[in-house]
C-alpha cells in the first residue's frame, strides 16, 4: 500500500477574538474556536468524490476507472483534530499516477475551498 498524509488547517466559523491568546477575565478560560462549516465542506467533497463510504462516515473508497474491472482503488481515512483535519490516503503499489489524476486526486479544489 502506498500512502500519503494530507494535513488541512480549517478556517474558523467566526472571526478570531481580539484576545484569543488570553483567558477571559471573568471565567479564566480561553475561548473556543469551531470550524464546523469548513469540516462539513471537506466531508461533502469526499462524499461526492468517493464511490462509497464505510466505517461510520470516516473512511471513503474510490474505485479508479479501468476498462476491464475495478481492480484499482483509493482509500481516504479522515481524522479530525480541531482546528485541523488529517486525510490519510492509501493506494495500491504499482498503480499508475495517471489514474489518480483522472479522478481528481490530489483535491486542488478542496484545498482552495477550505
């Protein structure tokens, strides 16, 4: 298996607070940043890109086009570590790079959107 690791930094849903690195005066806690909208865009892209989804909506499988049978495939495993997302991409050894380019991997549109 040939694998890649793609780390994406998600954009926050709201603007960053002025004092993001200082705790609140009343509670003494730091503010939380959420990036749910960007994470949803990543998951929507992977749902539309993949052939099917398995393992609780975190693993995506894409069969690559072949004339005879779907013998080549690509696996994408999503691990969320806020405010980042890690995409673990695995493909079979010896698979032609041209096949990956035909199905749109690496996802340039995804990286620009997030």
